[in-house]
């Protein structure tokens, strides 16, 4: 454990706090030794709430014996001033960057609070909800005839290679309609893609994984089964890779990759330039 | 449509590009009139790729007749210099904020690329994957005896009130284990919470929605059904609210709210201070 004293980090926003937290986590990931206690305070949309935040910041400073770090995305100048009554290192997305953007775009910013993550009625938002429902309805090979035509991408791979979490991440973060389809021993014996997949070749993307890691994951689900044995995992992975190679399916090794990395790689590979949220 | 000329906005990162894009979208949401074409370029982790990005930035400037805006989270100074060979408004997360953080923390940053969204083997990451699997396995009332004990939160509400997308968002973004349970006409007739929900009262959170909006959503799924009729939607919403009030369940109106807002509200209400990703 790091032996630096603990320090409180606040993520304070007039909206959900998700942008402030993403910003903060990205920056703090550069300081793995830092010993931080994290507090998210969303919906700080008036002066009273800002002054209450300032009290919490002061209280944390008193407890830690060191001033907190505050990542904020407050838009309203009065609210900002209320928060700044406390002493902290303030890292403020809007303060730094809105000015240069106004100059560049030749427009004033709207200074509207809670804009980015609060738009529930836009087309983009509805598409994301639809993509989430699509991923749920087309998980693990559940697809009726012709339904896959609607998919933006179809993930294939052996059981527990990471298809389901990746499909859902693609839907939630990018509004991408991702179906997924398992490759099972019967497919290897027939040496053919299952179901209707051959009709959607340009949408297919494969996930593979190190057999040792796969065995470990499967072991948690079905301890000491043939399904989880290293020998069987080696066989399935090898057969899946042969099948994908023969069918000319792009794939990646998911073993040490996060769902964010897998998703970004897939979007690049299938040339889907969907906006992220 | 805005009649400003189109302008290209790049999100450039040595990792997934998700932080750069979140940052950029939050800022651009303050300029709803801006007419932007967005391009994400992830995994720019060496000088050659950075120089290729610079060419793309120059090409966009030529086509648009105006210089692009580049949101970047590049860590390596050599890569940054390669990208900066092009002319653009650069909005760089690390350049602005790493310095003040180094001073405050009394530590040098690691300057490691792709840190934040690339950590696939941490405990936090595994907990998120587990939460996604949990949400999938406990969607729409699918829960065996005792399984809900594992849930961090259990969403309740009538069919199509937003429970499923919210459960998945809570899992993907916050690693929160969210189950969801529909309230159906039989529950209203018996005037009782379904299944074992009464055992987990402190974890329950309700979603409600305007009957007009609910009818519209259901109409898309089952056109002209009794299920989708405004009269039935009014009855179900009214009965669900009565039940939740009687059972002392906190709830919110999801009609005009995004899954981000609903999720942030729920975490605040049930006092779950889980870190977001």
C-alpha cells in the first residue's frame, strides 16, 4: 500500500458528475501511488448546494490534514463562486476550455447546466436505448431468422470469451447494435459457422482468449467440469481460431484487454464512427 | 439546421479515446449551434501514428476551409509534438492539468499511455464485468430464491418504465449489481410486492413514467394492444405509484431523464459511492 497520507478527491457537477469523474479518473490514473478517497456529488445546481459542497470540502481538508482535489464541471458562475469558498486544488473543465472554444467557434456558450448527460429525447439517446434492448435480445445466439440484418456488428467466440460484456458496452457507450453468437464444439465438428452467420460476414468480429485465462473463468462458473478443463479450453480456442481464419473473420485476443479497449478496437476495425457518450 | 460551416472535431488518444470524447462532448454540448463532424482516432501510441493524425487534421482543414478542433489525451511528449505539426485548436487534458496535479501531490506522473480505460485485471474491472453478468442474469424478475441478496439495488416499476437500460448502465458505468423486477397487474390486485422483494426493502428503488410516454413506448412494441392503450398505462402507473407509496419505496419519474441522470440519482439515494468508469 502507498504510505502517502489519504487525500479526498471530489467530483462535483451540476449534472450527473460522470464527465467530472471521467476527467478525474483519467488524470489520477497517472498517479498510481496516490492514496485517494473519492466522493461524487451530482446535481449541484444552485448556490445553496454549492455552499454545502464547500463545507464538505473544508471538512475533508480538516480530517485529511491536506486540502482536497476537486474535479468540477459547474457551468453557472455563481455556483462556481460558492464552491470556491473552500480551499482546494480546483480542476475545472469549463473554466479552462470554454473560453478558447468560444473564440474558435465565434459563439458564446449557452452556460446551460447538465447538458451533456441530460439529453433524453434526442435521436442519439433513443438509438442507444434501442441498442441496449437489441444487445439484450440478441445475446448468446438468440436470434430469429433475418433479425441479425439489423445488427451493426456480430461478435463470435467460444463461451466466456468476453462477448456479452463487450456487446453491452458497445450499446451503452456507443449506441452500436451488437449481437453475439457462441462458437460451440458442434460448430467445430461441422467446420461451419452456426446459424445464418455466413450471410453477415462483413459484420462478424471474433474474440479469442488465452486458454489458461478461459479455464480460470469457466472454473468459477462450473468447477471441475470438462467444460472448464484446460485441455478442453485449449481445444475450443484452437478450433475457433482455425474456423475464424478459414472464414476470414477478423478477431482480437481479449485476454489482457478491457471492454473499453476491445470496443474501441472493434469500432475501428468495422469502421463504425458512432459517437460515444 | 445551423447554417455555420461544418467543422471537423477530432478525439485523439493513445488509449481508447473514450476520455477525450467524453471531455469533448461535454464541452461541445455548450455550443448546440455548432455544426461538427466528429472523428475518433484511438490507439495513437507512436510517432508515426501521430504524424498520420496530423495529416488527417490538415486534410480536414482543407476540406472544411476552417481549422479543426482536436480534443486529445496523448501522454507521450514526442507523440504530442507529432500531432501538433498540424494547425488546430488543441484542447489537451494532460497538458493543462498534469502539472498542477504533480505539484499538489508532490509526485511525478507516470506518463504511461492508455492507463485509465486499459486496466483489465484490477479488482474494480472484474467487479464491473461481474455486475454486467449479474444485471443480465437478473433482468425482468429472473431471480431464484436468495439471489437478490447479492444485489446492490433492485429496480421496480411497470413494464417499459426504463428498468433494463438503467440496470445495465449502473453495471457498465459503476460496477453496481442491479437487478430489476416488473410490477404487473397481478401485483396490484394482490396489493403486494412480488416475489421476495419485501425481504430487500432497503435496496428497492422505483421508476415511474408519464402514462402518455409509456403508451407511446409500448405502442412501438405491441401496436394497438390493450397493453399499450393509454387507459391501461394510466391504470398501471397509478396502481404502481400507490403500491410504492404504501410500501415506502423511493422512486423517480424517468420520463424526461437520461439513464445517466437516473443512475446518478439512484446512487445518491441509496448512498452507493461506487467509482465510475
